[in-house]
C-alpha cells in the first residue's frame, strides 16, 4: 500500500490546477472522426431502438464484460490509420495492459464512482463507454447492447461527458449554453442555469446571458465555470453521464453549490464519475476501486470500509480529513 502514497500526493498537488468543463460531444467526435479504427458497423442500430423500454425515459445500464485495453503504440496507431482493426488483438503475457479483464455493472439511473490512484486507468475506463477507444478484448454494453453495434450519433446523444479540460468558447454565455441544446428557448437556458445554481451570477453580469466569456471575455471563476458546465449538461439532458469530477479546491460556498448542482444534474441518470470528493463517493450507489488497470474492490462506502482493504487505505489517506470528526472517529476506531 505504501506504493499508493506517492501517486496520492501527486494527485493532491494537481488539485489546484484542474477545472471541469463540458466537452461538447461534437468536439469529442471530431476527434473520433480522426480515429479510423473507431468505425460504425454496417447495420448499426440507434440506442433508443435497442433499449428494452424505448421511450420510457428510463436510463440504460452499463456493463463491462472481460474488458482489456492497451493504448496503441506508435506503429499500431499508424497501422490503424490504414483501416479498421480486425477483431481482438493478440496479447503476449509480457504486454502491459492499461486495463485488464474488467467486469462491472453500473446500474441504470445510479451513480457509480471510480476511485483509485493516479494512472490507475479511471479515465481510460470512462473513455470506452462513448467509444473514444474500443477494448482489445471483451465488451462494453449500454442497455445490454455492445456499444460497437450502436450508431455513433445515438451514443453521442445518449452520453454527456464532463471532463476536467476547462473550456468556454470565446463567445457569449448564451452561445456556450446553446451548444448543448441548439434551439433552446430563453426559459430553458434560465432553468438550466437556475438548476446549476449559476443564474444569480449570470443575471448580475452587465450583459447577462449575452456576456462574452472565454479567454478574452469575462473571466468566470473556476467554480462558476463548473456550474456553467453543469448547466450545459442539464440542457443536453443525456441519460448517461460520464464525469471527471473537478479536483480544484474551491471556496466552500462554490463547493457546496457545485455539490448541490451535481446532485440535480445526475439525478435519475446512469453516471460513471471519477470521484475526487468524499461527498460524491458517499452518495455513490456503487464504488469501483481501480488500481493498475484492474478493479480491486467493489461495493458501497460502508461495505468497503468494513472490508478494510485498498479502499479503506485510500480513504484514510485521501479523504478522511474531509470527514466530520465524529464520523471519522466511528469509521476509524484505531
Ligand atoms: P488520473 O487520476 O491521474 O487521471 P487515471 O486513473 O484516470 O489517472 P488514466 O488516465 O486512465 O488513469 O491512465 C491509465 C494509464 O494509461 C496511465 O499509465 C497513463 O499514462 C496511460 N495513458 C493514458 N492516456 C494515454 C494515451 N492517450 N496514450 C498512451 N497511454 C495513455
């Protein structure tokens, strides 16, 4: 376990520098378009058609079955650009897999949190769901359907991705929000901002929603940008959310506001969250503890603490200081 402490310390030192922003799926898929080995199969179906209760508004579940993955080396990336990959890649025992034989189920409409040291593979896991990469072995399913059998458009419509790459386009706030739902009405924009607890800030700006933001515009604080990202998520209203939670330390007001906004944004959605905050982990219906590309433990916060394994160790080093004193004492009787 001592091996973990270095990465955990590194993680905390990164915390001041990173912010969350919603990456537009169009942009994500622009990148995808450059990945010739991510191709839509002939006869691919729309996810809505594939869902058992189509039209019921129910969120789909996500399943990983025996998923292994490694990032293509330079040579393979070049080869891949010549045409689609043909099936499972062979892998020798000496190969370093980024993800190794992952099995897990993220239940429909529930929050599944991924925790673990830096470099464990958490981000990579979340990237396989919207098919930024495909696994080398095994299957990723949404609503029971292999994601490779679904149209990229329907995946794009179903999944909202919030990453840590802070980005507001140099444009008005309105344009930044409408990007998530083209043709949104004024009231829809306001409702999303209210639910994301950013409306009071926006309406107080000299030009309100028409304020120019981005590098050369009005500088929003980190916490404000995160809430704009959540407003975008609410406008997009995807049934699946993949979120890399912000690690930036915010003042406690923004912190509390973001937690409340996050709760609204994730309610009823199937979410896969790389969690950096104890409050999120405690809310999680399921926690996956990832280390060295493998899922070492799964369970709820309470179950995993009781198991006194890797999660309990991570918790003590990374999160226990956030815990109210009396609870920490109960959880850690030593
Ligand atoms: P962190 O908490 O620091 O974000 P993580 O658990 O999300 O870490 P990943 O980002 O998934 O971990 O990285 C898993 C491993 O894959 C690391 O060894 C990393 O260096 C490697 N890796 C990540 N992205 C790429 C890439 N595009 N090409 C090659 N290797 C990569």
